[in-house]
């Protein structure tokens, strides 16, 4: 986990958001004292998990095409 001062975090907010979306946790400090933690949203993670479970169930039931399987497989490798 990396720490950023308030001013630096404000300046680099877009970059920090991208890093958080990739799963990184970031601490914001004010005069070297931690004041906030930026973490990935739990709701986004939960939805991704539910989508993956649904895709696995469809695959097991044989209700997806080979092309759909290949697309899901490729998406999972990003």
C-alpha cells in the first residue's frame, strides 16, 4: 500500500483511480498522518464475481457457444 499527501493525491487523482481499479489500496495522509484509505469498491468486485459464477454455470450447462467461450477465456486473461 502506497501513501500520498493530500496535495499530491489531488494532483494525481486520475492515476490513483486507475491503480485502485486494478486492486491497489492507497492511503491519503495529511502532514504524514493517515486520514483516508482508497480501496476498490466492493460492489464492483461482487458484480464481477456474480458474472463469473453465471458464466461458469452456463458453460457447465452447455448453453454457450464455442465463440462465447473463447471470448470469455480471452477476457479472463486481461
